[in-house]
C-alpha cells in the first residue's frame, strides 16, 4: 500500500518574515539591505512586503562576504555591477570570489605581520626602547612620520 503525498504548491515569493527566518537574519537587517540597494522587494496590494526566492542567494553572498571582512560598499558595488542587478549565478560567484581573494590575501599578510610584531614591537611608534634601537636606530622613522609606520606595507 503506497501512501499518496499531498504536494504543496511552491510559493513564488516570500514574506519578510520568511526571508528573515530562512536567511538567518533579523527583519531589520533585510530592511537595511533593501535601503542600501543590496536586495529588492515589492509590496502587495495589501501593502505586505514580498521578496523573490532568489533573494536568499543574494543574502547568503552578502553574509559570506561580510564574514570574510569585505566592506558592505564593496559588496554593494559588486552586486550592483551584475547585468540587470540579477542574483549571482555560479559563474558570477566565482568571479566575485576571485576579485575579493587578492584583497583577502593582502589583509591576511598584514595581520600576519601584525601578529608577528605584536609582542616585541608596535610597528615603531615607539614604545619599546629595548627593541626599537635595532629596527629604528636613532629614531629615524620618527623623524619622517608619526605613529606605527612599520605596520603598513608601504610605511
């Protein structure tokens, strides 16, 4: 004996609460994303906010990019540059990830240098009189600039 399953129709759009729950974000976050032009929705005749199901992918990309430390303005620019502001497909995601990779590699290198210098030197600001005479004899760096100048790659 086989049991017949009732098929539920697939909803073509989602309410703001459904999107928030599925995406794991607060409703206020969705309103913010929409105000910033990261996602788009519409209002029904009953004035209820609705979103296409593809908004879930856009939100996932936003969350992943933010977690990687990509500034929201860069995410906005990348998504806004897609033709017709469509939801990124697999090929688009590969390009976005490749574009952000260089920036991430640079930040990782800067953080690694900072970590390695953290206990012995503060990038020659200069608070460590024991270490800095070796890296900054005669306080030469202090004559040319102020602050922790060795922390930046061009400093």
